[in-house]
C-alpha cells in the first residue's frame, strides 16, 4: 500500500504527532507570556493520548491485514492490540505525571510532556515495524526520548547518572543490533521481514551459522529493550533514578514495545521460514531457554535484598520479563497469545504498584522500605491495601489477574514440552513471594514508630489506583473477556 | 564508476603537495636568526593567558548539537535537489513536511531563548 | 578495490580506531576518531556508496567530532592522567572477548561460501539512485526522521539550558 492510502490506517500515530506539535506550540505560547508553570501542557498531552487510544480502538474493528508505506509497517490485529496497550501506558504515564511531585513544579513541563508523547509515538511504531530500518529507527527514537526523560530531574545526581548509564548501555546494545541487522540484510538481501523469511528459506546450510550469529546480535538490542539477562544491568539504576511516572512508563510501555518487536521479528521474519529448529543450525530454542531461565532467576534473587521500592520493582520487572520470555520461547501462536495476555495483566498490576509508590513518595518524600513501616495504621490504609493487591498479583497468587497470566504462560510452556523451564518458573514464583510479602508485612504488621509521621491521601488521587486494583481483581475471575481479545490479536500478518 | 572520483583524489594530492612544498621551502630556504623580539607575539595574537584546555560552557554544546541537527536536515536536501524534477509535486510535499517540522524546531529554539548567550 | 589497497586501508583504520580507545588523552582520541571516520569514508567510496562517503565526512568527521570535543572540554579533563586506568583483569576480559568475537565472526564467515558477487545495476550508489529510493520507498522513515530531529532539539534544549 502506498503512502497516501496507508494514512487511513495510521490514525494513532498521526494523532500523537499532532499532540506533540500542540504541546510544543502551547509551551511556546506560555513562554511568550512569561508563564513558568501551567497545568495545560499536561492536560493537552492527556487529551492527545486519549485521542490516540480512541483512534486505535476504532482500528480494532478493521479486519484488514496490510503492508503500510511500501513495506515498512504492517497493519494487523497484533499491532493494533499493542497500540491500544501502549496508548493506555502513555495515558497512565501522563496522568501519573500530572499528580507527581517530582515532575510538577519543574519549570520545563512542556518539554517533559513533548518527550513523553514522542516516546509513546516511537513505541507505537515499534509495535508495527516489519522492516529492519523501521525497527531500528523506531527503537532508537524510543531510546533517545527515554534517555532524556530519565535525566529530567534537575539537580538530581542520581537522575543524571541513570540517564548516562542508560545511554551507554543503549549505545552498546543498539550497535550490536545494527551490526547483526547488516548481516541479516547481507545474507537474505532483504530488509522487510517477509523478504527475510523468503531469504532464509534459500540459505544454504553453512550460511545458517552466520545467520544464527546475526540473530544473537539482534537479540542483544531486543533483550536490552525488554531488560532481559544479560542486557538487564541498566534497569535497576535507571528505574531508581528516573522520575516515577517515567519509571512506570519504561517498565510497562518500553517492555511491551520491546516484546512486540521481538515476537514479530521471530514469528514473522524468522519463524515464517519454518519451525525454528530448521531455520538455524545452532538451536535458537536452547539459547532462548537459557536466557529465559537466567532472567527469571537473576531478577528474583536480586530483588530479595532490595530496600528501595523502585529498585525492588525494577528487579521484579526483570523477573517478569523472564516469565514473558517463556511464552516467547514456545515459538508458536499459543505462546504469542500467552505473552499478550501476560503483558496486559502485567501492565495493570505493575502500573498500579508504581502508582502507589508515587503516591507514598508524594506524601512522605521517601521510596525506601523502612518509610512504609505500619503505613496502614497511620492514614494509608487504602493505598496499602491496593499495593498489597498489586504485589500479590505480581507474585501470581489466585484469584488475582497475575495468577491467570502466569497460568497461561506456564500452560503454553507445558504444551510445548518445556517442563524444566516451567518448573524453574514456578520455583521462581515461590521465591518472589518472599520479597512481595515482606513489603506487605512492613505495611500491615510492623508497628509505626514515633518518628513515622501520619500521612494523608486525597481520595481523588486514589481514583486511578482504585481502578487498577479493581481491574486486577476482576480480571482474575472474568479473564475470558481479555482472552477473547487476545485470541483475535495473536495472529501476526505474514506478508 | 568509482574512477570518476580520480580527479578528486588528484585534487587532494595536489592540495597536499602545494602545502608541503610551501612549508618545505620556508624550512630550507629561509635564514633562521631567532631573537627575543622576533619571538614575541606581535600582530599575530596575544600572549597565552591560561591553559588551552580550559572548561567550556555548556552553551557551546547546545550550539554544536543544534548545528548538527540542522546539518543533518540540510544533508537530506542534496539527494532531493538531484531528483527535484522527476519527483515532482510528491517530492515537494514530502520535503515541505520535513522542513516544516524542523522549522517548528527552529522556532522553538528561538522563542525559548536557547540561542541567546547570557 | 584491490587487495593491497584494502589491506593498507584496513590496517590504518584499525590502528586509528585502537588509538581512539587506547590514547590516554581524550582530545587525541577525538582527533584519532576523525582519522578513523575519514578512512571509513574511503571504504564507502570503494563500495560504490559515494553519497554515503560524502555524508560521512560532512556529518561525522565534521560536525559530530566537533560535538565530542565540546563535550570533552565541558567535562574539564585537563589532566590526561586523571583518567582511571583499567586493571589487568578488565583488560584481559576485554581483549579475550574481542578475540572471541573476532574468531566467531571469522568462523561464521568461513562457512559462507564465497558467492560470485552479483552485478550491480547501472547507476548503483549514485545520488540519483539513492534519492529515488529515499523519497519513494522510504518516505515514512524520512518523515519520521524530521520528528526525531525535532525531539532531539527539544531534548537538547531541555538538558543544556538548565538555569542555576
């Protein structure tokens, strides 16, 4: 489909671009009038994100599956599903920012919201990219905005340090990735995924070894985006240093966009050429299994001893990338479906957890575990309850949404015969229970001491958290609704 | 194909050669009789006032990165200019959108006062 | 490109790149980077990618290294010896890893049979051919680049113009 026809299927991206321009124009207008602080950039950004979701939801009903803009992007149920999910992540990040003490009161809020919206735009493109060039460009676009957002806090050394670390790790990973991409292009003679799949089918046996090496290099770039071991080292520092809304957006949006790229590349570019074992001489399956097991285990073990909530959630998000990778290692439609379901559930419970952490940081000024002591008994009963729901769901306890998500991922693994990996996953869930419960125990069972001041939470600040915890409860029981959505979205357009 | 660039190579070579010849001629032909008066900085700069590797202001960095951004913008115009007529209206619209977006950037930098030095 | 010319250039470019990594003074490293990038552009000419070669010189060897120099000056690294020296284990790991990757690449390449290079189409790599692809097949990446550059401007202004 050529460029002008493609625009019909490009609504969410166009809406976000317009919103970016609107926020910039508004920011300039405010600067011209000498207004330093205003709510309006955030409100316009919120409206832009909501409009983008609306546009994406309308596309959900379009059954077409097409190449867009020549052979750059694809339009299919998979990409639209991710666009809705990423749009919701963006909306939540903007909403969180509007209530964040770290972000509000900074004199360059217009820039902040511009960058946040651009980051969202880049992630939408990542979800639909089916061409090595577009994949690289959108991934770099998302990374660039994330670096600046991470370092957004003025006069905060940790924020600046986190941005620098993120930048350096990102540079190395994307360098490895584009080198691998150049090999893939050289071996298959094509940049779009369908062409790559056709090219692989014609590779002779010896060149498959070279192709496998290229896949490993590309995996470095994707692995960095989803924070999988051994490309996870940036995550704890970045999650701790960045403002909490940005951390939540990176943990939820960036990870989902990375998984969208990973799944599309391996199921559509590489996988379409036949079963994965046949594609490369050296087994990709074993490599994936190893990465998955290492990611789950390392994330959970490192989380055990964390005292800072953001750092704890960072390691927990690494572990959850490991669970989702299990669905990826299945290398079949059932796996894609499980990952989609898992990422959606993860979106709800992880976002909720970060939101509560932000509210508590707003109220107490601290993010470390000791400041949560007896929180439930000094005015924070509702947020403590919500956080307990999110953490139990993250641990995968029934009847919460996290349990259903894990059930489907592990189920897909068992069906594929990955019993050992599933056992590792279940053991990891048990380990993770320890550090999640420790937080809950601190909030409910520890007595508040004299120096712990009482805290107050406005009810309207708790609205979003209440919504998310309700969703965690409801999806734990009525998961068939989400499952039906995921089933229509799992089919990836194969050119 | 690549031999069409041989003249460029020759031009580079000639440029280097001319420079080398001038330097060599000065070295070999000129008499050398240094004296303190001759070595003073006279009508060719000031005496140095501090180390050359001083700390620069971040303003230089901002200017440099803005230069790169607009440099990259202009770079895209070379191929467009080569194919200006065959690309027709579509190419014109494409380039207009591209330049328009970056003009927003220019206006932004300007109005934000990022180009002012103080 | 004939083999002796390639070998000469390859040795030069690797030497220059090693200088970038190993030289104690960051300013000299940046200057060695100019040499590296310039030599790379010669490779691009040899690969019939003339426009890329020219852009390499204009954008990278020209503008980006200047930016690097400004950043180095901003960091105020007046004493070259103030740079922390890596311990023996770190160097050993780096060298070992580098050799390992090189061996892996060499092994992978050895398995690929040297296919006869396909004949290049007429006008391959010249500016007109590149422009035709860029402005027709790659419209979306091209337009997206403008948004990316705009956001880069906003980010740079946000980071660099912090008051106080």
